C-alpha cells in the first residue's frame, strides 16, 4: 500500500506544490500538511497487486470487489482546526437530515464539474461499512449516522464518494481516521454504486479524510473504472471538488458559534 501522508507544515505544502490542498474559501478552513506524490512505477505495482488480491478473494466478481474496496492511497488530517465548538455531539445534537447532507446537487471547481448520482443516509453504521475492527470502533464511539453520496463528473471520467460519519466526539473521529488507514486492515466504508459508470473500488483510488469536530469527513476519488491517474495531484484536485459537499457542516458550526464559524 502506497500512502499519501502528512509530512510537514502548511508552508512546506505551499512550497512543494505551489497551491493549497484545502481551499481557503470557507471560514475556519485551514491548510493541512503536504501529501507525498506517488511514483508511477510503484503505483502500478500496487494496483496490480490489489487487482490480483481482489480476484483471489472474490473470484473476479464485481459486486464483492466493490463492497470490500479500500483506497490505494490515503491521507488523514487529524487537526480539526476551527471546529472546536462542535468537538462533541453534546454541542451539536441534532441529527443530520437528507436535506442538509444532499443539498449539494452539483459541484464545480476549475475544469471539474460533478453531479450527485446516488445518495444514502443511514443510522445503521455497521451496514454502511465492512471490517470487524472498524465496526467495533464505530459502536464504541457511538456512530449514529453515515452519510454517503456518489458524484460523477459531467464527462463521466471521474467518480467521487463523499462520506460523513457522525460520532460522539472528536476523539472518536481521530480513531476512525486511524482505522481507515488501509495499512491497519480494520475495514472501510462501502461505496455507493453510481449509475452509468463502472462499480467504484477496483483499481486505483485515493482517499482523504478530515476531522470536522465530531464528524469524520472522507472524500474518496478515482478515474471511472479505476485507471491509474497521471499523478496523485490529479486525485487531489478532484477530491477538492467533492469535499465542497461538506459545506453544510460549516452551517452547523455557525449555529453553535452564534453566526461566527472557525472560533
């Protein structure tokens, strides 16, 4: 497993890429540490090994492969900056509604445009995930909702999975982000099937997770069909578009903060 991990400061991120990982267009949104880029040859080896493993475990059937899918590259952000006021569910106890979770029907940034293709809001956290250890920690930290949405680019070339996990505390979020590290082999979130594109999961995909107070937010992206991208930066650009679906959480923060988010 090749990982994209935090390895320095926000300043180093700007020097290394010449652009922000997380756009500074929302109150409280901070720059995370930089992510390591994948070497093309090494990434190809990872994809081949993953594909062989899927065939061995599932007999090559599409549905089990998608259900047990996990990202090739993964980068967690544990900082949770700007969301201290909703670090506990006790400060933000209202359940997420479908109107909130799926209000972003269309997402656009730069050359990328996405439309919501599938969505599901579930109170059964076990049914929305796989992996005994992940599911045990979801129960331990009182997961009561999992938001899942699949977005497809207008040209059908990219698919993004957007996930929000509602936990009792920021401590729980950080543990779940650790569990989601594919190297931990603890389990993952089951992706939604988006109509009109191949099943999500087999092949190359990249996931970025972030702490939003007592919410874990995951953006998981791939070229449709799992083709290897030109670089991890391509996946980062796509993930930035999908992460905009989390804007409704800033609204929750503003309610708790009396109209002032990021405090």
